C-alpha cells in the first residue's frame, strides 16, 4: 500500500470561532496551523479565505496572502477551495484558481447542504475544470454523492479533464451520501483504476471513515471544516485531528506520506502542464 496522504481542511466556510476557538481565521493563523499540522503528519492543506472578522471570502488577495504565509513556513501542498460558501457566485468562487496554486477543489455536482443548496451546475463545473487546466492547477474532485463521480468522468470523456484523477469523497453532509463504510466501498470501487481517493467524513463520521480508508488503501481528510469535535463534548484542534490519524495509521501498519511523497503519490507533476 502507498503511504497515507493526510489532508487537513483547516478552516472551511461554515464553522465559526464561537463554535470552536481553535479555528484559524487570518492568513497568519492559517499558516501557523498548517505548520503545526505538517509537523504532526499532514501533507496537504485545504483552505478557505476569511475576512479578518471571520466572514468567508474568495477574494484572490486573501488567498494570495494565505498561500504566501503557508509557503514561508512549510512545504505542504496547498489546495484552495472553489466551493467557497453556498451564497457565493461562480465568478467569486473560481477567483483563487487564477493564482495558480498547486491544487483546487472541484465539486462535480449540486447537492443539498443542510437547509441550503450547494450549486454546481454542469456549466459551472465545466468552466471551473477548464480554468484549472488552463492555469496548471490539479483538481481534487469533491464528491458529495455517488453521481458526482460520473459527472467527473463525463468531463474526462469530453476531453476537459484527464485520468488519473484524485477524488475526495465527502460523506455525511445532510443532503449528500450517508457516511457508511458500505457507501465508501461503493464510492471507491466506482472510480477508474489508477485514480487516487481520500475520504472526508463529516462530524462523528470522520474518525470511523478515516480508519476504514487507512485499511482500504485510500487517503484521509480531517480538519475543523468537517468536524469540530475530538470526542463527544471535547472540541478539537486541527493538529489534534491530524495527530490522531497518524497514531491510528501507525498502529495499523500504514506509513505517513511527507508532502513531497504525497506529490508523487498523487502524481501532481504529471498532471500539471506548466
Ligand atoms: N463550503 C461548502 C459549501 C469546497 O471547499 O470545495 C463547500 C465546500 C467545498 O467547502
Ligand atoms: Zn472546503
């Protein structure tokens, strides 16, 4: 089995400092947390922009500060969000990709998102994918439901994206696929051979799905974007969540990938034209 690539989704768009005081908000806080998580075993960070007051933003200037601050401190893969928040326009959401980060998230389908709708129309998905390719940015295909895999493969058939792809199965959002091991097996068996995958379990599904991915040969995403608790009633920090997955993987005999090893495992160089 390949070494385990751990991604940490540091801040998301929905979580607030009131809910969890460990949430990083400013570029410096995000970078400092990225460094702590790297030292704990994370190879990649998935980041969302935030205004100083914590409001989510896709402002490229904010993302530029985040990328620069992370780069100054550590060597993790930086993956920007193009999901943003449910109320943002497509034009806002795609803005950070123009900075040419190493990776960006690409959700390949619309999904109910609690009481909201996370809109990803066919035209938006296609435009986001084309913009990523044009800027040499490797997409992480975010699948909140099974059909999102098929939508990504349709982009391959159209010649917009090429295999192998890296998928992230986001499981347990109210409105998306349920976070069961049976569903994870089905998702992971529904992608083409040679593709890589990770799982992001939401809330209390984060830990059991991470454990399943470790033994199945997948990769793992943890972090406060998806889950603010370490255990019932105990708030987590990003570092605590990464450190726990590292301990779990070592107990199960799976080694942890460094950022450069993750770049090789995810074949980032092969997928980047420029
Ligand atoms: N905030 C969610 C509506 C992504 O980053 O690509 C979408 C999201 C996905 O977080
Ligand atoms: Zn996100």
